[in-house]
C-alpha cells in the first residue's frame, strides 16, 4: 500500500512540475517582452502595469497551487463526548515541541492550538483513543475553522465533543474549486468543539 502511495505521489509530482514549468515559463517570456518593449519604446505606463499584474498573478498562483486542503470522503461521525467513558489524546508539534491535549482534563491549552492551526492549512494531529485496555492510533489533521470555540475563554476551556470523518486525500483549492485529490499520510480530519471548563464550586471561592 505504501509503495502504491509513493507511486501515486510521484505521478502527481511530475504532473505538477509540468504544469508549473508551462505557467512560469509563459510568465517569464511575458516579463522579458515587457522589459524589451519598455526599453525600445520608452513607454512606462503599460509595461509597468503589466509587470505589476504579472507578479500579482504569479504570487497568487504559487500560493494557491502549493496548498493542500483535505478532500472529504464521508460524513462527520462523533467519536467523543465529555460524558463518555473514553479518553482521547491529541498530539501536534509547535515549533519542534510536542504538545498534547487530553479529553476529560481541564483546562486545555486552546490558545496554543488555535495559534499553531492558524499557521497551517491542515495541521497534522496524532490521535490516540483509549477505552479500557484497548488503544487505537490514527493520523489525522485539522483546519482552523474546525476548531469550534465561540465565546469560550481560551484559558478556561475543555473539550466538549470530537468528530471525525475520512478523507480521500488532499488537493489545492483555487477560486473555490478543488483539484483532484492525491494521497496523504493522514487518514481523516477532525472537528473539535470546546466549552467552558469553569467549575461552579471553584468559582464560589472568588465569590462568583
């Protein structure tokens, strides 16, 4: 299975290289012609505008084709709720340092998770589910908009619910349209809903 994924990645990589070489080559020819016209005719306005627009298009397409969004492969399924006798550990990397949040414990470091997720299109998460003596591992990912924490204090938060759905792979997205999915090391994506972890008994200590 792994060798098949590598073969699929290799084919996709060659296709992307051909596409990028065609586009960037055309852009380079246009830029050279623009400079040539500027030097020959002495007309500044049209060449400058054309050059500026070319750079904008070039920069935008580089960003767009270099991103990988998850391609859904099924409906969401709830895998954890805070009243279920199961424990789920979610681990990710923040600047080379491993961070782990655990269900059933509060508060969790919501602020760090949100900050790291904002730097990635599809943040890699190692999920470990425990129930009794049984443990299950999955490699998943999460997008920033799948961290649900509306009106939740990031310093006093706990996990209320975790949902999971499989993915077909990942693909770039341009103008709202997603390309053909390619293989990914991630098996699926998750969506986490947070809620306040404030304890009423502890709040009474402060007269609230």
